[in-house]
C-alpha cells in the first residue's frame, strides 16, 4: 500500500492542485447541503400545506451527490498522501473536530429545553447512551436526548448524522480499494465489480422487502448503509481515474446521462442512475467556470450539514412555526445555520486543517 501511495504521489500532486482551483465542487457541496436543510424543514415541521414540496426537494439525491463528490476528491487525496498515517490524519482533521464539538454542544445546550429538571437530565442514563452512540458515529442506536423534542414529529436530535458513519466507512475502506485497483489487470473491470456489489446489495434488499413487507422498515434501514452507496462513491473514483477519457467523449454523452437520470429517477430505479448522475456532477463541476470561486471564503457545507437539524428541531419545539409564518421562520433558520457554519469553518475546521 505504501508503494502505491509513493508511486502516485508525485504524478498527482500538481494535477490535483490545478483541479482544486478550477472547479465548482464547493458550490455543489453547498447546494446539496442547502437541499438537505430544505428537505428537513419540510419533514420536521409537519406542516401539511408544504408537504407537496417533497416532490421537488430530495435529500436522498443530495446525499448521493455528496458521496459522488467524496469519491472523486478523497481518492486523489489518498494518492497524494505519502503514508497511510498522513492520509488518515488529514481525514480526521477534516471530519472530527466540528463533529465532536457539535455533538457536545447539542447535549449541553439542549439540556436547557428538556422537559426534565436540570439535575435529572444530567443524571439520566439516556444521556450517557446518546453521548456514546453519537461519539461512536452510531447515531441511529440512540438518536434522542431525555425530555428533548418529545412532542416533535421526531425526537431525534440530529437525524442527519447517519451519513457520517458511511463517510468514515469509505475513508477506512478506500486504501483497500486503491490497493485492489492496482491488483486488477483492468481498472474498468474493478470498477464494474465494485458497482455490481452495490447494485447486488440494493437488489437483494428490494427483493427481500417484496417478499417480507412486514420487515420493510428494517430493509429501509439497511438500504442506508455503506454497501448501498458503493455505486456512488465508486462512480466518483472512476471518473477521477478516467477523467481524461471522459473529456474526449462526445457531448451527447451528457444528454444520455440526463435522459437516464430522469427516467430512472421517475421509476425509482438505481441501475445506471448512480453513474449517470456522477457524470453530470463531475461535468458540471469542471465546466461551470462562473462558480469556481464559490468557496474562496471557505467551505461551509459541512457546518451547515452538522448544525441545521437541531436548530430546526428547537424552533419546532419552541412553537415558532405555529406563531409565525413558515417562510419567515425558515428564512431566519437559514440565516442562523449559515452564520454558525461560517463560524465553524473559520474557528474550528480551517484551523485544524492548517495545523500540522
């Protein structure tokens, strides 16, 4: 593995730096984070009049886009790393500081609005379970705090965190994938194998849910685990490895990708959709020159993703959506979320990324 990193380090360093400065991935990440926020505003407020918007705002699609971009950018980050220690250190600095801080802030500040008395909240065993589950990235095991958001549509403090464990899973498995790529005689064959694994996993879940509809909730939970997103993450990797070949393809390939995405999305299929969606994302990022400077002041998407859910939940519990117009409260929440995301970037994320 170390030999693979050394071999690729010098050849990719210059290319990756050039790519970073001339793409719109920062804009796309922000856009996807914004879509997730809007989707959760619709879901968590439970206002019947706005439920129709769910047809046009799909958080799952945004999450899939995140994983495509992650595969496309983290893979070359691994190749640029001189050692595995260097790679994992970079990933930890990017992901952990803000995550840990927001988990701590959540159970600390939300104690102020718990229905339990202050002293009982801090003595509650449920608090310990929440802290252990969330700090170990297993948010789904214990997503709720004692006496917090009990009257909301969901009691979950931060339901968006389920994707973090998948992202970490990809970080951990990526060195193995990079090693296997070099073991296969054909990179294309390897990527087809990886894509096929994800497709097989999702097909099995679909078949099982058809046979055992009473366990549909379990299969839906399994459908949101790491193997289900191999197609998206792997497509991002593939389009990095074959970026030169992609640029040489006729422009009609983008029309075909758009058509496939529309058809499969309408039919709720995921056969060629992950790859077609990846082609469109990567092509947009590399060709939309007007948005290249979107992230010049910072990458706020991660902070937005981490902080928005508990802020929406708090607004719901405090009754703001009943007292005021939805648009006014939603706009205020968006401003607050962006404000804290900017603080998170400049005070936490950026400083850890720059540290040695």
